[in-house]
C-alpha cells in the first residue's frame, strides 16, 4: 500500500511503497530542477534559424506602456508556440509551465531565477489583442518563412488545398451549424506544400461555403511565391469541393497547373461507357463472374451495397487461420484503366481536359474524374499527380490530433483565428526539426516523443547552465543531428 507522511511542517511529503522486493520504495519531490521537456531548446534553435518569433513580433500592435512591459510580444509568442509544440495546447497550462526550468530557459530566462514566464491571463490578453491587420501579417509570414527556409528556388512547387471541421462546444462568435458536418463548428482552410509546410491556416465561419476564401488565399500565396521565385512552376491539387469555375479561372490566369477532382454526373458517365464495358469484359474473363450493368452502373444499387456489407463482415470476423485482412485485400482482383477526353460543362467558357479512372472489382465499377489544365503527360501520370493530394489529409490530422489546432474556445473570432495560426507556427517549428534530423516522414507526435520529451536535470552554476539528459535515450543520434544542423 502507498503511504504519505511528513517528518516536519516544512518538509515535503514522502511516499513509500512495498512491492515485496525486500526493500522499501521511497519517493519524494526533492530532485531539484528536473523537467520532462529536455528537448525544448531544439524548438528555440529552430525558432532562431527561421527568425520566426522575431518577425512575428513585428506583426502585433503593442498598446501597452513600454515602461511597464514585463513580457515582450516576442517572448509571449515563443512561450505559446513552444508549449503547443511540446503538447500543452491549452492556455491554462501556462499556470504551471511558467515555473518549468526548460520552458523558462527556452524563452530566455534563467531556470533558477525569480523571473517567471507569463501567466494564463497575460497570454489570454495577448490572444484577444489580435486585430485584422495582425492576422493578415501572420498569414503572410507563413509564406515568407517557407520562402526564406529554402536554399534555392525549386523547379516545381506542389500545393495541396483542403478544409476540415473544427467543432465548437459553446457560443463562439461566427460559429454556426454546418449541414455537411452536422454540428456547430468552424471550417478552417489549409494550404500545404508537398513536404508538409502550412502556407495558409484560415479560420472561416461555420456556415462558409467549402470553397469560400480559397481564391483569396491562393492569390496571396501565389503572388508571394511568384515575387520570390518567378521561374518556379506551381501545381495545385484539391478535392471536388474546390471544383468551381472561380478556382479554375484563377489558376489559368496565373499559370498554375491544377489537378482537381470533379463530381460524377450523367454526362461524364456517358463519356466513359465504353471504358466501363471494357473493364467489365476483362474482369469477367479473369474471374468468370457476370455483372449486369445499365448505363455503366449496376441496375440494383441495394444489391451492390448488400454484397459490400457481406464482404466487410467476412473480413471482420475472419480468424487468423482463415486469413488476415490484408491477405483478403491482396487476393481481390481489380481491373484499372485510364481515359482522357475534353468536356465542357454548362458554366464553363470552353472545354477542359478530364481524366477518368475506372476501377472494376467485385462491387462493380468505381469511377473518379479529375479536371486539369495540364497539356502534357499521359492520363495515368496526371491522375497520379492528383493522388498526391491525399497526403494533405495526414498533415491536417497532425494539426488536429497532435497539435490540437481545434482548441478554438475563445469568444471572439479573431482570437480563435490567432490560435489556429499559433498552432500552424508550432507545426512550422517541428517541420524545421524534422528536416534537419532526417525525420521527414515522421508524424508530429513521433518527433515530440523522440526529440522533445526527454528527461533532464538542470543545474545552474556561476558560469554555466548544465543540462543532464537521459543517458539511455533511444534517439540520441537524431537529437544530436538536429542540434548540430540547427
């Protein structure tokens, strides 16, 4: 059993535990300056290399009296982004983290000094002080930071654009019920580069159209990139929500090659009837199964759904002896073909190139259409470029699941927009660490656990601050590589 006892009024509580090992276990909070965030200085080095906090400080309008300021804007920005990157996404966590030795050291304060970091009320005032000018400047800073981080202009820059649901649980300003997501929410818009850098983190009202603000943000991003890299070819991928004439027109006017999914309709299906029949014939020759089709589709959609459910249930209930799930998928035969044609919708001023992908299996044909202004390459090659868009969803999951960018609980909309941007800047810091540590394909959580969450004993002497990290840390090599390259 666990016992807590105190040997004196001023002594800290002592905890003991008997596990039957022949020796009692004693625990006491007297180890000194110890932190679980020993890798936090990597964030500081990444911040200095990108000059992120320094430039962000110029984006804010500080109306405080200069002679009474204890926490400069730059330090507030550092404290908030470092905490988010380390896994403390709530502003309330500052009540305890302001005394943490590593968080103080990363923000430029001595661990053993009397000076502490900003409290939660101070950070809340910092978040609520952001106005439209500040938010616009921070949006531009994201693009400017990416441009400065590159050693030379890339030949091709591939962008992915997508939106997500940011559910709210209160009465935040401009939060509305969204019929698509079936909840009260915001619908933020993100634009990522092909290596996961967030160029745009725009918070939008819950009733905003899916493509609302897309052209405006694309214009800001593309103009900044063109100014720095006039010869760089830009490609854009997006799902069917952004298949609008405004997006098409903007990309064509600004020499952006786009690959955007387009929703299926009767006219498009009629264009690929021969392709579906060809895939069906080949599938029947290979399997001996006969599917009855009408206009390229099964006549009975309920029967198709029933067969799909039966297949899924067999996979779910299959034992190890009967076969693993991935073996079932590997055994499934699929016939895949690609086709391209010119198509002009009613609202389009002229025909555009459309890529069709038909995949035929047990459930019948699965068709997807992609519209593009690319004039080169085969249908399959252009479709594969569109498929790279799927990685954007993983980066949004990193922002939502690991960096918790959906903690938009402030009452004012501008404060919530600033929070989304702070989480995006925390993502930028981790992106920089991933680059130099050789962990480009790791998730945010992996980088956090491997390089940031290190046990450390902090000792302050007259001349130095000593950091004694865990001797048996499994990722010492990656940590040292990141430290040397930052």
